[in-house]
C-alpha cells in the first residue's frame, strides 16, 4: 500500500464514528459520505450527499464546491481501494454547516463559538496568547516549557514578518527557508525531524524538548537579525541569511553537545513524555 494512503481512523468529535482520511497535497482530506453518515440518520449517505451537493451549488451559491472536492482512493467496505469524494478541513466545515440534522447542531454551535473567539482575538491579540497557554496547560505541558514555546511563537512571527517585508512571496519559499534554518541548526530538515520523533500531522515544535526549543529560537532570531543587518531582499538573499542564522545556533548546539556529552536532537516528544508520566501515575496507584 502506498505511504500516501492512511487507513481509516476515529475522530473524537464524531463520537467514535469511523471517518476515512488520507493525505493529499500535504493536508488531511476526509471522506464526505462518512461524515454525512455520522451526522445524519440517512439510510443512504451517498444519495444524501448527492442531493446536498446540488443544494449547495444551486441554492446556496457554493460554486467553488467542485474545485474543492477531490476524488481519492480510500478503503471501501469490501476492503478494496475505491475513489470517493473527499475534502479538506475547511471545506468539510462548510458542508457540515449546511446539514439540517440535530446531530450536526452541536458541531455548528462549536463552529460559531470558534468564529466568535477568532474575531475577539483579531480585536485583542493578547487573547490568542492566553488561550494558547491554557490549551498547552490543559494538555499537561509544564510551565517552563510553555514559556519557551510561547516565546518561540513570537520569534517565529517576527521572522515571517521580516520575510514578508523582504519579498519572500510564497508558502513554499517560507518552507524552504525554514528547512534551511533547521538543517543548519540541528543537522536535519523538519520532515526528517518529524519522522525521528514518530510524528505524522502533529506540530513538530509542540513535541520538542526544552533544549530543542531554545536552539530553534536562537536559529530563527539569528536569521532575523542577519536579514535586517544585511538588508536581505528576495528569496535568494534570505536563503543565505537563513543558512547563516541557522549556523549560529548549530555551532552553539555542537559546542554544548561536545561539552555535555549528550545530543540535543532526540526522538523524545511530548507524546512519549506524557505516556511515561501516565505509566508512573498508574504504577503509584497500583502500589
């Protein structure tokens, strides 16, 4: 089976219903008929989706729908790979808003709440920071880690602001520059870094150790400073600044590793740490 094909998995928000999904263009695409089945009492989710698709286009003016729906191969009930309509998260949310079912109402209320909170955060950016801290704390991250993570977010935003001002235009260019910093800092690009930590779609930085976060911040802060001082313009000059900025952090990392005798880059991640913590709690309870 191709690495791009992901087997069906459960999504908690659908109360245990199996929603098939797969990676396409580096983002999750979900089976629309599975979501329709989870949120309606229809005896034929395919027919329901066909009627809803017509309604969205003809009655609600969702003319971009056909462009956003992608037919991808997913495991069918007969265990064969068959093409089915899929959509990314944003489009799925839009479809759910048009499903007139009591089962969909809690989800619609949640979407409305998220939208309202987002407007609040635009008006008062400090709210976004407070909510992010609260989410990390609820997940079990320690306070000192949260402080570094939040500081890292600020440094990252400062760097991307500089790139935008310096004519770095596309998300692809941003990704290349980020990879250059990571390679010079840690000796590994983000995609391989995630594999090392056994991550899939999770945010890499949310699974870094304290030291990894510190060196990540140093690499990006150094890149910003070099770009400003050298007045780097365009992708090519900013790529050179990214290599130089990353090397500042990379040299510091190597010196620390030499003197401490321990590698900074590690397979450890928050998922593993949390699992170990839960094991310790279980052991204590059994005692």
